[in-house]
């Protein structure tokens, strides 16, 4: 694996590969890698000639500076995991490479409705920061395919919109959420949970599966209320949201009409750690 720390060297390398007709797959990350990230790398490797993974903890997407400071860093282990997965290139820039002095950090993206709900509502400015860094990375790496995890469901929709706004020809490949054996969605934040909380947090996935079996046009409100109570009884401290939504537009749905494509999404705290998860139901 080649590690690039500067934009100019990486850019030059990629352009050479593209001139030789090679297709580039890109997996953006903030490090503290787990099996979920590695599965994105593997999917990119199976679909593209060259796979580039980036590790950059992007300050502009943290609306809470404490969250940024607490973000886990595990660079040695990350490099080892990427080597094992035979990732071709790691881009490991510092903040000045990504945001040089002349970079406009006030740029605003018109994301519309999607930015006003769920993560957008609870983390103001978050998606603007995500778009800022991903636009920059896409311009540097110029990939043919971008690999994203379904765990960040709303981020996937936002980044599809960014690609539309940028008007570039990049395929977005959404890969299924990787889970622990007990169903807990893999996340870098899981490292901050005790074993007990990791076990309790499996109720998110278990509840979603039960809801998938039971959902009908008469019980959507009741299912949400019961599941919230179940979360609280099982050790969750608070719930930012637990909702159904239109799976394409993310418009929240209370009373499901039986035909609208449906996703359930949650963000909930256990041991002070904010976990997110989702499941497409119909
Ligand atoms: O999902 C993430 O880890 C980040 O939001 C991303 C896409 C790498 C941008 O910083």
C-alpha cells in the first residue's frame, strides 16, 4: 500500500493511473477502522482497479467540539488493517492539506429538506461539513466509484445530492451495514461502550427486525411508542429520534399508508455514546 500525505503527490499518482485506463474506487473514512470499513475496501477492490482509502478526522463536520476531541485515533492499527485488506492507496493528509489557507470554509451547500431532519436537525452544520470535505476529496481523488456504508443512511442521500450538485460522473455504491454477531451495527464509537452496553445495544437491531415483521397500516404509531419505552427500560439514557421515514426522501412518517417505501432510523444514547442505526423495511 502506498501512503500519500500530500494532495499534489496523490493527485499526480491518480492521474497517471487514470491515463493508463485504470478505474479508481474511493472509500472515505475518519479512521478507527473496523470490519465495516474493510468491507467497503473489499467491495471497492472487487469492482475497481485501484482502491484509495482516506483517513481524515474532519473538523468541519463536528458541531460539538468535544465530540471531535474524543474521536478515536488508531492510525497504526488502521494501516495494518488496510495492508491486510490489500488496499492500494491510503491518503493520510493533515488539516492544512485538506483545508489550505485559501480554502473557503464558509461554503454553504443547498441540500434542501434532507438537511432539516434527523441528523440534520440534531447536528446543525454537520452535513455541510461532510459535503465540504467530501467535495474536496472527490476533486483530489477523482474516483469512478464512491463506496459508502448504509449505516449512515442520511449521509448516503446527502452525498448523492452533493454529486448531483458537483455535476460529476461518480457512481455511488451503498454497501450494507456491517454488524457484530449479535446484531450491533459496527461503529468506531462502539469502542467507548462497556461490554454490558454493547450487549444491551443489540436491542436496536432486534427491535428493527421485529418491526419489519409486524408493521402494517394500523400499528406504525404504536410500534414507535413501544420501541422507545423498550429502549429506555433496557439502559438507553435518551433518544434523539426513533422514526419511520420515506426511504427515498427521508420525509418522516407517522401513519404509514402501506405503500410508501419505508425506513426506520434512530439515534440514541447509551453510556453517553450516541449510536445511530437504520433498516429499510419496505
Ligand atoms: O462517514 C464518515 O466517516 C465521514 O462522514 C466521511 C464520509 C469520511 C467524511 O468525513
